C-alpha cells in the first residue's frame, strides 16, 4: 500500500522533529565516535511502524526517489569540494578501484551468495552488485570525531574511489535486474549498454561543467541568494538530461562537480558552503526514509546469513578486490590493507536494494534485509575500529580540523588573485625552530594568523615555527604552493 501523507501541519511537525533529532544525534557521533549516518538510520527505525513513532512507511518507490535525489546532491557536493591537485597522483588507482574493484567485489559476493543462500546466478550477482560500492562519509566522520587522519595518498584515494564508484554499482544493479526480468538479454547488449552509459556520462559531465560555468559567470544575477538556486537547477538538469540521453547521470554530476572545483566562478565559496549543507540535509532525509522503510522484525531471520555475507565482504571480497586492482600500484602493503578495511557500506546499497523491490524480483525482500543488515554491521564493526586499525597499520596522521575564520576572501568576486588557505607545518619538517623570515615566504604571500594548540597567534618575522602549526595564508595558488613546499622541506633535503 503506497505511503499516505498526513495533513500538511502534522507532516511538517513530524519532519521537523525528525530533522532536529538527527542533527542533535550528530553531537553523540562527535563525542563517542558513533557514525552519524548510523544514528540517522536508527532515528528513522525508531520513528517507524515497529518503533515508538509508529509511522507506517512502506513505499519503496518513494524511498528510491528520495534516495536518487539525495544522491545527486551528495555526489555534487563531494565532487566540488575535491581538489584535483590532491587526486592527480592517485587518479588511476581511484578509477580502477571504482570500476574494476566494484566488479570484482560483486562477482565474489555473487559466488558466495550462490553457495550460502542457494541463489541463482543473477540473484547472487544482484546482491553482490548492490553492496559493491563504498561510502566515505561514514569513514571521514569517524576520523574527524576521533581526531585521526590517514597519511599520504590514502585519504584522497578513499575520497575519489567512494565518490566515483556509485555509478558502476548502479549500472551493475540495473544490469542484473535486466537479466532477471527480460528474456534473451546477451552480454553483447550489456557491454554496449556499459560503453554508452559511461561514455555519455563522462561527456555530459564535461559538457555540463562548461555550461554551468558559462551560466553562473555570464548571467550576472542581481541577488547573491539566487546563485545557490541556480546551481540546484543546473545540477538537476545535468542528471536528468544525461539520463534522457541514456547516460549515467550520477557520473555526469560527479565529473561536472570535479571540474567546477578546479575552476573559478562567481560566489564560489558561498555556493560550495550551501551545497555542503544541502548534502548533509539530503543524507539525513535519505537515511531517515530508509530507516522508516525497514521492518526490524524482518531483519532478525536473516541475521545468520547476513553476518556470513558481511564477514565475507569485509575479510575476503573487499581485500581481494583492492589487492588485485592495485597489484601494480606503488602503495605499500599496510596502505592497501587499510584501504581494504575502510571499504564501508553506506546509504547507496540500501537505495539500490529498493530497485528489486519495485521490480518485484522473487528474492527482493531477502536481498533488501540482508543489505540493510550488512550496512549496519559494516558501520559498526569496520567503522568504529578504523582509528585503532590505522594506528596498528601505522598509516594514521595528525588530524587538522577545518577552521572557520572571521575573515574571508574569494578571488572570484574580490577582483584580486588571492585566497585564504591553511598551510600546515609538518612535524618532521626542517623549518621547525626557525623564524618565519627564515623559511622563504614568497614576497606576495602573507601569513595572517598561526593556529597553535587551538590558540591563535598574530605572527611577525621573528615568530618561531613549531610542528603542527597551521598558518592562515593569503596569496595566489602558486605562492601558497611554494610556501607549502618550503615548509615540507625535510632535513635530508639540505644534505
């Protein structure tokens, strides 16, 4: 029976209370290291028909639609906050993991599901495809709450992989459903569909990024508040137009956001901040809807097989896919092991699990409940152990919180070629103990503030630098990059 909306006043009351509870639960996440997305799910489950809220929500189509809309803006926010200079060194590793890695994971889980659950070939592959993509939001939330980061290439690689592997998982899921619902589907048809899906998605991502830049910079709106509205329309247009052209709309949105992140346009910082907040709201709405959709009593019968699937995914499928795909990478074994462990599952698998429900696939209910349980166990077992595992594998690094300063300069609207950026003094740097004037600050670069032990210092040329200092620096990209290289100089560099 489709979900029936209550009177608008009651609906607004319920929605506002659930949003407030979800936002408040983020404080619990920060304090105890419990993933906030898990708490959003629990709020939805508690509000559901088998929880204290008693809200009966059993509409997979509506949940899927909300999830698709949410995913569009989550991918866009993730892409537009990614700096290409960070992902350039690990671009090929990220692409391989987000394509071949997803396929390998799906195939391995498929074989295991056929053996354990006695699924048919395509039923097993459907389950494997659904849970093949990873989620970085949960990982980064946990690292931030525990003040832990990952060293070297690990963090940007993780962000790139998890931000770009959803399109592949969506394609494989739809392909499996196609084989289960349509007769005489050939692998040649599937290969052609894959090429069309990905190529059109990539081309539309590049093309729409040019369109978005042109529209934002040339439209010259009189009200700054209209620019976020404009970008919402353009992002939705990117997805919808790409989908109509038989391409992967999610890929197009992510690629366009990546290009925008490395381009200059009007009100860039304000637009990025708006979409960051919108992405958080979309995550909350998505997880609440998925939490409302699940019936805990239906999860209990699948706990046994769900735990087997979860353990196989975490201990076999994910590590094998990582080590196979990165066999020729220069990453060290402990770094590959860490990538294997942080392959957390998030909202996307649960959204994809609604697809077979809508198509009324025979094993759809079992698949949905197993996927939901797998996501829960992944977040609980892998998520909470990430800080300890990163220290054990010796891949952790000091975490630097993103600071909000009372001043802001945006080169896209200020008319000057300069931005404010944080520059960190590494703990092993050769400049530690030296005065600021001795480290070679570029002539047109200004160190405005120094954050040390959560306190702010107003620097001058005689200020001595310490490891872990965060320098708020005003300058253009070239000067700030030169300063970063100067501060990262190791003692051996002078020998």
